[in-house]
């Protein structure tokens, strides 16, 4: 074995060991949100913090830095090898900014904040969450200073989820888009509303679970390489491409809750199951970015899962399972009902149009928390004011308001904007897929999603982190991100549904 090959093998071995520790930690975090008994929370937090500290120490050791520098000096690395090393060195330099003590402190606080969030939802009281949330915000402000930033501290946290994303970019994106969405919402509000009452009949928990499992399997989620469970908030996680976990939640009086959670999380999971096995632990074995990850979940949830074509195939099966509840509802009425546009309280259950007002409100709130212009105790009132202003909604309770999302209890400040960016990428990717794959919609009508999945695997999943989000979009579609694809998609859908 030559010098470069031997050095690269050392690098791969070290990265594989680090991935092993991180993924073992991931299993503990998954269990914390699914099966952990309540009294196990304190020691679980300690275990997670210990593994976080160990993996950080492994990744920031000088020996790894030396190997990376030596590799970058070699001229005979392949294109993919050099990209792996460059991205790892970038990650290495960033992680060197953190002390082991800060990593542990942040991990311990996240664990405490998560359990406070669960309890605050149980009691329907933000005050139960406030103290730990305040402590976590303080640490996230400190993290922004550790990472460094230009212009705004929130930029440091945005960059963690979407490389190159800034407050200026997101402010412009929302200021360009939201007036158009407001106008479309007003036009729809002036029309006769579609009926989706069929979704709010009684659907037993077990029957919904059975349906959800069937649906996930139809989408070609590999159950020999993953599983689905119940959690307080739907999420997906992955420990390697052969162990991908998704969760959902069930409301017996809201059939849409589980169905579209399953579709959304399966979109994430299909991405993880499509990553290249040989790149385990390396950047090219990881997803491109959070916004591209969200593009996959939003594509399957909405462009496929709320399409007329998808339900042409699946609706007869649904009527077979629920003859009393859905027997008198036509396929067209079902399609129109599941695409009903109406301001509502819960982000994960929002329609495709109003969804982005939910994201915008969270973005504005996070930005103000991180720049210190808002404090933790201000959150409920700010939330109520914003929902009244943008969606005309009165918030009835903390659980239905500012306590609805798990993200802040995880310390995921900067994540929410990727939901909107992901929707915009999804529209552009799906438009390109329809151009590249003749007969795609006909195939979906016949229950065949394999052609689309293969296209996504080749164009996105197998690329890992080789490209940034913008570079990947350019590579696939020949253009940078263009929000007009998303706007045109909404117009095409809602003009027909609401006779605009």
C-alpha cells in the first residue's frame, strides 16, 4: 500500500470509530424519545453527555488534524477522497473551537430542557419549560460567539444547518414570498371552502397504525433496515443506512396527523437509506444539508402524498379499510379536502401555503432570542401576537402554541428556516423530475414510485455532501434555487381546487 493510500486508510479508520460513538449516542437519544422510562432521564442525560464529550475529544485530537493536513498535501488523492478530507478538515477546525467542557454542558442542558419540554406539554404550561429554556438560549448565544459570525449572531447557528445561509438571505426570501402567499390566501378565503370533515371522524389508533405501516412500506422504506415507532413529536434519525428510525404520532380524531407524518418522515428515511455504504463516517456518506433533507420529506409528503395521482391508486384501499368513514367521500372530494387551505394552530398539520407563515414566525422568534432582543419569558406573548398578525389565529393554550415543537428543547436554533428552503428545493427538484421522467405522474397513479425514487437516489442521495445545497440544485436543475417553482406549483394546485 502506498503512502497516500495508507494515510487515507488511517483517516477512514479514525472517522469510522468516531461515527460509531456518535451513532451509539444517537441510539440513546432515539430511545429517550420513544421508550425511556421516566425515572431513567437523569442517568440517560449523563450517558448522552459522556458520549458527546468522548466523540468531540476523538474528533478534535491533534493526531487527526495531522493526518488531515498530511493528506491535503498529497497530490494523488481521487476527487472524492480529496472532497472527504477537505470537508472533514473544515469540520475539524470548527469543532476545535469548542472546549470539551462546553460540549458536555450543552449536552446536559439539552437533556434537561427536553424533559422539561415533555413535562410542560403534559401540564400545558410554558412556565415549566421557561427556566431550562432560558439556560439553553444562553448557551446557544455563547455557541454563536464561539463559532464566530459576521453581522448577526444568528448567522453562526444558521450556518450549522445550512452552509452559507444568513439573516440577510432569509429576510429577503421571506419578504419576497410572504406577500404573494398573503394574496393567494385572501383569494382562497373569498371562495367556498372545501370540506375535509371526513378527516376528523373517529379512526382507532390501531387501525391508523396498521395503515401507516402499510403506507410506509408502499413507499419502499426498507423495514429490514429500519423501524417506525410512536413519539411525542414525529422525527427521523439514522445510525447508518441499514438502521434508520422514524416515528409518528396518532390522533384518533385527525386522520391526517399520522398519514402525512408518515409520508414526511419516510421522505427523510429514504434519503438516509440511499446514502453510499462505503462512505460510512465520512462527509460523502452524510446528507448534503438540512434543507436538502427537508426537500426530500416535503417532496414525498406534498408533491407525491398530496397529489391527485397518488390517491388515484391508494384511495380505494383506504375506502376498503374505512368503508363507514370514507365510503361516501369521492376520490376528488378526498383530494380537495386533504389540500384544504385554512390558517391553523399546528405547524406540522398546516397546509402547504400557510405552512411558511409558521416557519417565518419561528425564524423571527429565534433571531430575536439569539440577538438578545427577546427573552425566554417573552415567547408566549410574542407567539400570540405573531399568529394573530399573520394568520388571524387566537392561541388557546401553550401546548397548542409555543410548546408544539420539539426543536428548541434539542437546541436546534437555525433549523426552522430549512423547512421553507426545503419546500422550495422540493418544488424545483420535482419539476425537473417530471421533465426527465416521462410518464412520472402516470406511474404514480399506478402505485409505482420506484422510478422517482431511483432518480432521487442517483441525483441526490448518492452524492452525500459532495455539493452544497446551491451547487446541488445547479447540478440537478441547471439553476440556483428559484422560489418561482414553488409559487407556480401552489398556483397550479389551488387554481383547480378552489376555482380561482
